[in-house]
């Protein structure tokens, strides 16, 4: 499995011919990289947590959408949390 992973990553000691073969097999098998595993190995999560008082309002929804668009372009994933700071629980 390590060789397969290494073959898919550009910049490693794998010939282009070998990489092309592995890419063909991965496409045929509908292989997708496990982001959590990759980030675990890199010791980097690429997660951004955003805490908002109430995520159901229109303003936070627009903020969430904008943050999602920008961070995704840079390879980050988001966790949005409502703090319920000003909400009354019934």
C-alpha cells in the first residue's frame, strides 16, 4: 500500500511509467485519497473552525458560504459551530 501511495504523489522516487500505471488502476477502481489518513501522516489537519453565535441567521449563512469558497480553494475544510451564546433554549 505504501508503494501505491508513493506512486500517486508527485515528487517521490517513482518513474513516470510506474505512476501512470498506478493512476490508471486507481481511476479504474474509483480510488479516492483518504484525506484524514493523508493529513495524519503530514501531521496537519487543514481544518478551520468557525464559531458563530447563531448559524441560522442570514448574515452567518453568507459568512459561512464565503469562508467555504475561499478556504476550499486553498485546501482547507471547515467546521462551523453555533455557540448558542444569545439563544434561549426552550
